């Protein structure tokens, strides 16, 4: 061993214990077993070592100090002093005497309890404590690691240091000793401190998968929150278990499905906030775990009138999550909206806007809720952010609910004019679209129209210039990348009905409202939806996916279409737009499979269009086309001038309150299980209230199972197990997993509910 190597070892594990000569048959006070006539003294701060118990293992919880050892007795006194310390100053005053894993971890944990001001983090004593922590880490057990990390996480210590790498190494060494609480506390601390050591996170997450059966709801919620990718959003009033979404970029679908399976078994132990936050976390991940979502929906129904007392944030988050995942559950929304109406006075503007937007997205209309929201929104009109006003405008326009007696839209107009500089482009388009739809009188030459005209003209210039270049020659990779970047940075998804009509008219693509094709196209779309509803009454075709009816015919001839049909947003067909030199833009989610893009690709794939002129292509869209699709139609129009005619409807609009569609049963099991979704025995009836020794009610969400310990069993969820390679994480709202069922008439899509033990499907099992 070289001197340099010895010094490196000393820096890592501390200096070796001191050996002192002893008389035969005697022992030094507190010494361990003798070595060749020498006694091993317990290591202390004086020799830069660590206190090691008699059996030679690392210091652990619950160990008693040696009664004949003054050093250990002093450490025990210091530990008791630290536990009673009212502030950080009392803890830092004794750090230079601290020695051993237990007392150092106690000091760090206690600092998290009492708090450490930012200025005190530069205190030399705190730096000394961190350095001591680093040197003693090789002797830390799982509990000491978890306690120390929890303390540092509580004070949000993000300055890093040499101890970070050592914590990672020691965590991996001790990972088999980590209990569920150790795992969840350490993961929580990593999020607080923004530590993204991949090896440590992987070890902790794999440990969580192995031991998921013993975790309580609080542990489960912390783990799932810390492995989701939350880079594009901001957390709002979330609890600790999803706090990590804002700080960690870590993804593991197998873990989320494992957690959802276990959480669905313990669903009755979740409080309202945990139910809503769990579904919220799934939505931010864009992972449609239908087993857990169904369990949540059924649990909400089981609790009946208790829902009327739930907090508005939980109600709003749950509706937002289901709508974001495009899961239509009318019984659930009925319960949640009833609870929201009962607590409307406690709703803030964000809750009202999110809940209204969510109910509009799943097409569940409730006039009692709309009246309550209109009244509340007007009363708090100045508290609404521009996004809230845009969400309310969209929802009330979809429901064709003008709320005249509350004066909602005149108030929205006045507030928008007053704060127009605060509005993002898309929010302003949404508000303007609703104002024009309800024919709200606006001042001539008002700031809204002037601002939108600037946005519109800037967007059209870019789209027109690119379409003209594409007509002359196929675009290069660089041209496509620059075009996509330019359009995406404008952050405009749709222009609304008024400006979309102006766009199509300006370029000669607007189909006359009297064209007989429009009525026939609407009937085709209605028949398509009726066919899907017969298969699945809550199919996404009814409330989420857009349709496009198309017809390719000879110019000057009535009827007798040469090619026609109905396309629905989904997977790209006919080679996708890239094959036909059409360039789409990702706006909120991929647009290659939008219905109108599929129709244009189908037309370009025919020999009729490739062979020359003499034909006309009609498209009728069920919804207002997005900016990406407008760009594609313009590219097509420049290549084939005068051939394309487009018409569109506003989308799903409801003029009457929704009749509740019963929740359909889950589909048959792929493995022949007669009861693929039978409730577990422990969740089929309300559990009795548990009391502790003092007669206090025990919170079930904090109860952990006693076994079996994962160290003694084989876990189904392992790092080497199968992984679903295709699914929601490949795209956005159009890519929620569906199960493809083969029938005589061809394949059809159905929402698939995972069975009790999830299977992981390959690309052939999913279409998105």
C-alpha cells in the first residue's frame, strides 16, 4: 500500500483504531478484543475515526452506550442535548465533539426540524459537520442515511459537496437494508436537494419496486411523485408526494403500474387529497393506468355524500386529471361537480377554471355548475389570470352557456381589455373566439382585435412563405427544422373560428356553406361516432378525437365521388405526411396523425391526384383545425392550386345537460379470468376505525404492512422484467393507450383496464 493510497483510504474511512499495550488479563476502558497484546480503543474525534460497536458492525438505531466508556457516554449526552435543542445554534455549538453515525445523523435530522437560515449555511461549524458527515458515511446504516438526508432535504441544502458521491455509494451498499420509510424519505430528500445521481436513484427505485407490498399510501405517493417527468409544468398546491415532479426527471413506467396496482388495493385508506394527487401525477406523466383510475372513480362513488365536504383543490385536480388523460366517467364527474357546487364559495379562480375546462373536455354539461361558476367568476373577475379567463371562455362556448343573468362575458371583455398586455397569444384567441361566438359587442378597433391581427399576420407570413418554397421544391431538413421552430415558438395552437375562416377565405380554400357535400359529410361523421358508441359508450371518438370526412371527385360533376371516407385522429396512415413532403408542427402533442392530415395523405396516395388536374378535394372537419393542419392545407394548396376546399364545425357543442352514461364494465380478461376486476376482500367493505393506546384514531395512510419482506421473496417487478415499449410516453393526448380487439369486421379500439397484476404489452398490442 503506497503512502498516497493509504491517505486516500484514510480520507474515505477515517484513520485506523489506536492500539495500546495492555497488561496480561486486563482491558483498557471501553476497548474491544485484543490484538497480539494490544487493546483496540474505540475511535473518537481525536483520532479521526468512527465509533464502532462491540460486534464490529456499523452503528445502528437503538444501541446503548458502553457504561464503562466515557467517550460513548459523552456521545449519548450530546445526542440527548441535540434532540432537545430549540434552535440551530444549540446544535452547532457542539458539532466538534460529535463522533459516530448515530449522533451525526441525529444532528443533521434535528437541523431539518428546527431549521437552518441561509446565512448559517456558511457557518464554519456547519461546514465542519458536513465534512464529519462525509468522513463517517462508510459506517452509516440505512436509518442514519435516511435521517441525515431527510434533514438536509428539509433545509433544502443544494450546495452539494464531496459527501454527495459518498452518499450515493453508501446508499447502494446498504440498499438491501432500506425499509419503506427509508426509501421514501431519501427519495423525498433527493427531490428537495435536486440530487440526480442516477445510480442512487435507480437503486432506491428498484428497492421500492421490490418492497412495494409493505409500503403505506404515504410511501407510495412519495415514490410515484418522484419518478415522474414534470419538466413542462409548475406544481400548484400539491402535497409532498408529488413535490419531486418539479425537480427530478426520472421515468419508470413499470414502477408506476406497480404502484397503481398496490394503491388500488389500499384505495380506501387514501384521503381526498391523496386520491386527487395520485390521479394528477398520472396525468402529468400522461400514463393512463386504467386500473387505478377505475379504482379511484369507484371509491369516489362509495364515499357518497362525504364528497360534498371535500376541499375544492382535490375535486378540481381529480377532474383535471381525468380530462387530461381523456377518460370519460360521467358518474365520477357528477359526484365531483356536486361536491364542487356545495363548496363553490371556497373555490378560487384556478379551481373554477380547471374544473370547467375539464368538464368541457369530457363533454359533461351541468347547468347548475355553470351558473355557480359564472356567479363566482364575476365576483372574483380581477383575480382570474388570463389563462383562467381563456379556460372559462372555452368551456362556456362549448356548452353554449352565455350566462347572461350573471353578466359573465361583458365582465370577461372588460377585464381582457384592461389587462391585454398580460395575455398570451393563445389565451387571447380563445377569449376572442368566445366573445364573437356569443356576439358580445366590442368597441370598434379595440385592442383585442388589433393585437390578434398582429399575431395572425405574423403567423400567416411564415406559413405562406414556407408553403411557397415547398411548392417549388421539396423542403430540406434544415428548412423543415427552421419552420417548425418558428411556428412552435409562436405558441399558437388554434386561431379560433373567426380567424380560421378568414385564413381559408384568404387563400381560396373555404368551402361554400351551401355546398351539399357539407351535409353529407356531417352525416358520415355522425354515423362513424354512432358505430363507435355501439362498441364503447365512452369511446374517445365521441368526445376527444376529431374526425374528417373527405371526398375526391371530378370537377364540375355532382355526386359520384371517386374516393371518399372518414378519418379519425390517431396513428398516421399512407406513410404519414413526411412521405408526401407535408410538414407538420408539434403543438402540445404530435400532429402527424391528425384527421385532416390523414385525408390529405390519402388523396396524395391516389393515382387520380398524381396524374394531374380535373379533380376537386373536399374536406369537412368536425373541429376547428389547429395551426399545424392549416399549414399543411396551405402547403397542399400551393402544390395543387384551386383543388382543395375546406369546411369545419366548432366541435362538440352541448345545449342540454348531460345524461349520465353508466360506467361500462371492464373488458374480458386476456387470460380467461372470469372476474378480471374483482375487488380485493379488504376493500369490499368499509374498514373499522383503529384506535391507538391513547384512544386516538390511527391514520391508516401511515400504516405499513409487516410483511412479507421482499428480501425473502421473489418480486414480479424486477429491473430485468419485460417493459412496455410503446404507449403514452411516446406522445401526447392522442397517444393514450388503447387495446386493439380483433373482430371479423377488422380491428377496433377499446379502453383497456389492466387486471390485478399488470401485463406489459408490446407495440403490437397498442396503437398509440
